[in-house]
C-alpha cells in the first residue's frame, strides 16, 4: 500500500501561482507513473498532467503552457507548478500513483482561484 499526501493548495487570485506537492510512502517511487487530476463541483475527475517513471510528461490542453509537472525521486515527491491561474482551475486536485496493476490516490487538496 502506498500513501500519497498532497499539500500546497489554497486560495489565490486570478493570474497567481501555486505549487502542489505530493509525497509518496514507497521505496520504489521511481518506478511509478505519477499524475495530477482535478475534480470541480458537478464535473468528472479529469487528468491535468502526468509524468512517467522516465520523466516524460503530458498535459491537458487547458493547462498547457501554464502548469508544469516534475518529480524528485530522491524525495519521493511529485510537484505541480501552476502559473497564470484562472477561475476555471478551481477544483480539488488529486495525486495519483500507478505501477500496473497498482493504482493509488491521495486525499485531495483544494485549489480556489478567485478575486
């Protein structure tokens, strides 16, 4: 069992920045593909960004050029740098770790973009 603990959410004004962190309790963290998902009220959970064990990343079209996913295998941590935030980025953000067939989720962290 892998525990994922997210942090870094909060309230930010439009145009502002936040950095989310997700710490994993696994000695084989480097083997996991990691992802950030989000779920806004009344909407389905959607993939925001993902990074493979080899460091390749991909992004949802809505966040390309504004968000950056990265990982530090020495710290068992994945990050999501969010810049130029918009009100439509408001959601609960979840960290995901996948190493087939294993699949784990964090508890989520709220991000609210509002003036």
